């Protein structure tokens, strides 16, 4: 297997050098590393000369994660692309584990390990539902679940809801949100997952490219790519881990992230028209639920963002959809 690495980056020189060090020490050698840089803090040949195990190609780009990724994918020589965010820490055995999984599962075209993020000082890859009230709200409003359902209470209602999710497996809710509740021993399959440290067939990425109408941060971009993949979806190897450091430089505030993520979801519901059960009406219902839940939690900023998003989605004036028809790129909706 030959692997090309594609790394979009923007003014994160320290994190980028750390990632290159990870790849240089990888047990599975990569064919090439394509860095697509849109920032001002450029690496020099002297900066990456230290990585003797890597063949590095350095490309310039306008600031857009989607454009940067598409540029790198187009330039890649390999049939497999390792899409990697610049603030990911990649253990030495990570690519070996993904490659071994692909050898055992030739139907796989998109494979990731478990992406861990720091929450209250701990590295976590899922967010278990332990409250019956939270489970009921997620079920009623068709909201995202990204973890095991392990409610202590086991009454008639919770049993029925658990049974429903067990039957459905990993799927998209009627509102379009990812529901991942089945984490198997060796690997699990899911229609949507974060692709920031994933090994994907180049032909799949060419068939379902990153949508360049999205904002320069690419909020919601992986969703649009993943729903265009074949039915086998994304396979996540349970014993392969990467660490997402969520570099604060250039990161949007959470209310604006939410706002743009919903717009992206609504946009992909309109243009992808798949899966067929996902509808804008259900998305609106889920947004109404989020307004209530944020308000009850006392999070006024997120409640305001959810309320404004609900109203604008209801009116149907999606800036990404409008920009697409006007042949524009890099639309940046503001709250």
C-alpha cells in the first residue's frame, strides 16, 4: 500500500513541525507528504530538512481548508490519502494499524482510528449518555449521540429508546445529525465521522470532494464528503488512537461554529438529497429542541445562536446554497 499524506495548515508552525516529527517516526513509511499552506508563517526547507524519512512537497493556497485539501488530493500520487489536520498527534503505530485493517477488510475505502480530544483534563473519544432525561431529549428531538447509552435508570421508556437505537445501529437521525451508539470490539462502521486523521481511497475523495463553498475553516466539511461515500461508509478501528490538540489559533468561538455547522448540514441536506429520510422539517424540530436545551442549561450564547439559526433555516435563505448557485467560494456566514 502506498500512502500520500495531505496536510492543510494555516499559521500553526509549531504544531505542523510536531506532526511532521510524528510522521517521520511512523512505523509505516509514507510515500510523500503534501503540505498545503495558506498562512504567513511558512516553513523553510531548513525547517523540514530534519525529517529524513519524509519526501515533502510544499504548496501555497488561498485560506480555505476545503480548497487546501482538494489541492493536496489532486497533487497526490498515491491511491490512498491520509487526510491529517495540522493539530493532530499521530502515534508511531497509527498508520500501521489502519493499513492492517484495510488488508483484512478489502471493502473498506475510508478508515480512521478513534480521535481523542481533551475534556476536563482527560482524553476522550466518545460522550456516553448517562442521564435518562438527556436520552429522552436526544430521542425526541433527533439530536446527535456520540457514545454508549448507559443510563442508570432502566424504566419502560428508557428500555424502548435503547432498543430503538440498538436496532438502528450507527446512522443519521431524521434531522441529519450523526448517531453513533455502537462501538464494537475491533471496529465500527458509521456513515459520518471526523476525517481529520483518516486513510481514504483517492477515488472516493475525487468522487466526493470537499465542498469549496464552505467557510475557510471548513466547518461541516467532513459531513458533506462522508455522505457521498459508498454504503460501506467509514470504518473506525477501535484500538488505533490519535490525539486532537484543538489548537486555539484561528479557531472560531463555539456559537459561530454551531451556526455555520447547522448551515452546512442544511446545505448538504438540500444538495446531496441522501439519505432520503433526512428532511429539513426534522432539522428545524431538532434546532427548536436545542434552543430549549441550551436555555434550560443557562447557556444564553448558545441558545441565542440556536434561536437565530432556527429562524434563518425556517426562512430557507441558506448562504451556502445561494453562493453555490452564484458560483462563489468561501462563504462566511456571520451571527
